[in-house]
């Protein structure tokens, strides 16, 4: 074994080298990688990113705000998002869409569609006969589905994230309400596809909030279970969640913190929006009452006026949360009539009395689903903007029976932060500390099928079977396998929701279809004909409830087995692996299952029992008597799916929607480019007209030149006002280029004169220091001289030529009028400086690396000293010490490091060799702390 190991070492070195290279490549790639999260609320969204060097940061929008209204204004030739769209809601309420997420995954007969129409009567909803859904009819030419509108918002959120991260982003985690069913979740995924986003996960917003809470309190989590209740009342809905935090042992990383969703309760329509709508209705009644007798129209019939009232109701709700009363006022509400009315908090609470009665409902649902009592809940934490309403807190505090409600979490940003942490964990570009998340199934899913049974000889009947696939409050993601026995021909089965008795009658109507999919199998009979000598182990259907809570049927297989003679030599490793994998996916059935046709449900994560069909391995003494081997054959069965809840968009329709959104984005970009070109042209005209009157520009131009430029600028300004409205981006850029060319000479002369003092001063300093360096070099004794005569002569020549060029050019420039093109150019000064600096640097580098010559010894064994032949005038100059003379000598200072303000007579001695730079280097190295890795969160 030792020899074997030694032989493998070189190969291991090669492998480790390859791994190192791959890791280096991954680190290089990570510099351009970032992930994002979108907390998609009913009223506003919060976007967060993680990128190398920026762990978990909320994105600021174009108005530098941390949250953005989920509003889109769609006009014939332009779109507006966020705050811009919110301001357009008053001018064009019909084209401004908000709260459209409430229509996702819902057919036209859903009560929520009627509710949306009642809340926002200004929108025209049309019917899609193919999917039985609705569209927004903006105009005769513009029509958009709720998925397309959401796709626009998601694309806009990505643009905000990319601008903030300064790099492209494609991977995202998106939050959805926990009560979203399969149709609603698939609708969000389709919207993300339209936006070109790769969805790493749809995470329930309550789970994201719980994850954020746990991540920032990791140290407080231990092996003792802690039950925390989160009460989240947002704009559109309310969700109550009971979460258990505990340290658990994992196979991959040992002891790690875990959150488990234990209970969930919700109210789809209880939120801040309904309170605002009540206030809006109250304000509309007050305004109509003030105008009674004036034969005025009902304000409710005016969409613009109602949009103003809704905005004021939103503001009023916020103010009344902190004040007992407030004055509502709107200038020019309708027909140029102002509105002003006092509203008290008591009136507000009376308007919403029935809403406040519904506050405890989600708490009771959550406790029932968790099978817990309030005594087991340690803390109740508030989340969501609507929980700031005092009456909500008062009723909730009474319902939970606690001393106080927890407010130690950012109610607006917690979900976005938790979602972006999950995005970083799912991305391969970042390394995060593990945090186990066990989400829970809200709506149970089961499989239903009918088969013929023979209860008595000759008497056949049909028996309807139900098998629970994913139980309520069971964990996910999870894979399950259902085994159908006693089928030898093609058959069908159904995937439906399970018992939804915990939903009220109204919630059931909003929920939609309780039937998900009919699965038609083709090829079952053919598989039996193909293996007549094998024993059927059933038809196995493999299901997956993924991280997004979306159900899929991965595959259906017909499985057969037969006994074969024991021949270990012939059994390949591949066959062993195949048998092991098959056993993981529900290979065995219990005797009861075979007899009664029941279904075997297994999770691949569970350990498969050793031996075929779950038989325990034999004791040590019986291993010599090996049982007969079983050969397993698997035949894939054809599947035809009939979607029953809400058909997804066909691929061709989806491609059309993707193209439609891309065209709109391209149009927006072109519009932005044109606006940028128009703004640049306008700014150039105004700035240049102002410059013509400044002294520095008048000094370098004649009256005629300024009049010509001013005339062209005035003409361009007139053209921009008259014809510029219809001008293309190219035309605007050409006009700007024409004006810049006209003013190029004027601007050049001004810029050159601005650069002269600094450039000439730098040239003088370089010439002075170069001359001093040359003088010092010539004073080095012949026996220690390291420079040749040719080298010093060359430097002297360059110095003299540079002095001569400078003096001659300055003299020539002095003769020219300021209105002419100068002959003294800053680029020429820089070129002369570079040439001179190159010669000095050559000699400095030579001195730096030249070894000192050994000194000759006299007859007495002492070194010969240099002759003291320096004159009295020379003693005032600092002489370069011979190389190697002192241990404290230091490297020659480079010219650019010499103080520019010094005079030639104030020079310090140039130092050669030695540790002069070491103290500074040590201070730098010891003063720095270990930088955090970019990918550590």
C-alpha cells in the first residue's frame, strides 16, 4: 500500500495543480458575477444584490430610494416605472397599472378579477379565450397580460440592480406570497422568463423574512428549539408564520442553524390597500357632500380625481398612525375645485372596524397548522408596512396575549435581505455560511386513480384510490415516487390538491381549480410485451416539488425484475451502480402494497435498505449462502399531460411576449439615447454662449470669430426648438458635432493657456534637478566613477537641447497674437519632459544596480583616499559620496519625488544604496489588517 501511495503522489501533484488553476479561473470569473433578489410586494418592491466586495446590499433606485413602487405606465410611445409611473397615475390613470399581481394565475371568473375591476374601474379588462384569463386593454393597439406587465417590472428591477452593481446580472431569487398556488407560481416564472432572468428560486416572502432574522441572529440559535411568530401585514395581504430555530446536525457541515416553517395562516385581502380604499371612499363622500346642490358630477366617475384621492388616502393612513387627526387637502381635485376635510383616527378606525376584526384570523390558522398553542411561541415579531397602524397592533397584542410585540426587524427590507442571502447560497460564485431552510407545503397534493377490482368471482367493479403525495405542512423541496401495481395496459391518473378544508368558502372560490393535471400514460402494454419473462415491479412515477414550490412529473418508468444465476465476475460496476440508483427511487414494495395496489412513496434522501427489495443484509455467518441475484430492467413510459388549473402560455406565445418586451426595452433605450443627445446639444449651446462673454475666451478670439460662433449657436437653438422635436438621434449628434468643430480652435487656445503654467513649471524643475544630478555625477572621483563620459555627455546634450527648445518656443509664442493657434503646445512640453526623464532614469538605474569597485591598497595596507582637491567654492556643494563608502547609504531619489518647490541651491545629497525605504514598507505591511474575502458573507 505504501508503494502504491508513493506512485500516486506525482499524479496527485498534477491533480492539485489542476484544481488550483480551476480555482484561480473561478476567482477571476467571480469578479464579474453578481446575484440579486426581488422582494415583490403588492405596492412596492425592494431589490438587493450580492457581488464580490459588496455583501448583501439594498439597491437604490434612480431617485436614490431603497424601495420602488410596483407601478407601470404604458403609453403608445413610452413607458414609465416606479416613482415616474406613480406621478403619471394622476395624468393618465387608465394607462397606469398597479396591483396587477392580484390577477396572476387567475381566470376571468375568479372573484379576485371582479374585485380588481371594482377597485380600479378605470382599467379595461379583456378576455383571453385560449387561457380563460384577462388582459389589460390600454388602447386599440396596446394589450398586455398580467405576466407581461410583471415581466416589465422584473426587467426594470434588473436594470436597477445592474446599474448599482456596475455589471450584468442574470441570476435572481424572487419572493412570492406563501399562499400562491401552482398556477400563480408558474405565472411568476413565466414573467421572469419574459424578463430574461434566471430564477434560482421562488422563495416565500415569509420564509425569506425568517431567514434574514436567523442569519443576523445566528449566535442566539442553539440546540434548544425556539418558536418565533412573524406577523406580516403588507399592502395587499396578511401572513402569519410560526418558525422554529434550532441547531441541527447535517451530514455535509456538522452542526448548523436551521429554520423550519411550522405553521402558516393568511388573509389574501387584509392589508393596507383595503384601508386606503375605505379612506378614499370616505373622502369621496365628503367631497360630494361639500358640492351638494351645485349639480356637480359624482367624483367617483372621474378617474383622475379618484387617483388623487387614493394618493391622499395613502398619505392620510400614514399620518394618522402617529396623529389623532389630520387635514386631508387636494388642490383642484375636480373642475378646479379644491378639497379640504378633517379626518380623525377614530373615524378611520370606524371605517375599517371589520378589517381589524380579521387581524387575529391568520394567528389562529398558523397555530392550528403548527399544532401549537400560544404558550409555545416565545415572541411575536411585526413585519410589513400596515402593522404600523396602531389599531392593528392593539388588536394583535390582545390576540396573542404577549406583553409586547417585537419590532426588532426591518419591516420593509427583511424579505429582500433573506432572499439575496439565499441567492448567494444557491450561486456557485459565493461561499456563505450554511443555514438550513425547511419550508412547508401549504396546499397538500395527492394522486387519484381508478382501477378495476374483482370483489367476488366474476363480479368486477371500479375502485377510486387516493394517495397523498405531499402532505400539508410537510417539508420541501422533496422528491416522491408513486408505484402503480396491477396495471399492464395504458392508463391515466390525476394530480389534484388534497383536503383544502382549512380554507373558507370565499378563499376556495379565489383559489381556483382544485384539479392540477391529468396524466395519460402510453407504452405500458408495450413494456410488458417486451419483457414477458420478467416480473413486474409496478409503474413508477417520479415527482419533484422543487425549491420554488412548483410540482413537476420528472418521468414515469415501467420496472421489471428477474432472477439470474450468481456470476459476480460478470456483474459490472455499472450494473451495481444502476441497481443501487434504482433502489433509491422506490424499487421495493411492501407485501401490503402488492396485495392491495397501494403506492410506495419514498424520498431519495432517505437511506435505501441493503439488499434487493429492502431485505436486510444477512448475518456474517450466512454470507456464504448468497441468494439468487435479481436483474432489473427499466422502460421509460410516454407521458401526456393535460393541465387543468391554468394552461401555461404555449412556447410560440411565450416567444412572442419575450420579443414584445424586448422591443419595448429597445424602444426605451433609443428614447433615452435621443433625450441624452438632445440634452447634450442644448447644454452645449447654452454653455458656449455663456463662455463667449468670459474674459479668458474673449482674450483668445476676435470680435468676428465670436459673432460667427454666436450666430451659429443661435441658429442651432432655433432649430432645436422648431425642428428638434422630430429630429432623430443621428441628426442631433451631427448638429452637436458641427458646433463642436466650429468652436474647436477657440476651446483649444483656452485650454492650452490654462495648461502652460503647470507644464512649464514642471519642465523647469526637471531641468534644474537634471542639471544638479549631472553636476554631482561629474564630481565623482575617477576611481569610483560608474558613469561613462558618453553617458554624461548624452545627458548634457539633452538638457541643453531642452533649454534651447524652451527658450526659442517661448520667444516665438510671445510674437504670436493670442487669437492665433499657439506654437507652444502642452503635448510638446510633455514629450520633452519624457525624453529628458528617460535619460536621467537610465543613469539612476545604472547607479542603483552597479556594484562598488574594490579600493586599491598602499604599501602600509591602508586604502588610498581620494585627493582633497575641491576648491573653497566647491565645498558649499553637496557631493555624492562614493558607492559603498557607508553602510547607511540609501538609493538615489527619483526626480519626481523631489520637492518641486525647492531651489537649486537648497538640494540635499543624493543617496546611493541602503535601507532608506524599509521603515515605510514595514509600517505599511504591519499596519494593514487581513482583508475580508469578497465572497465571504
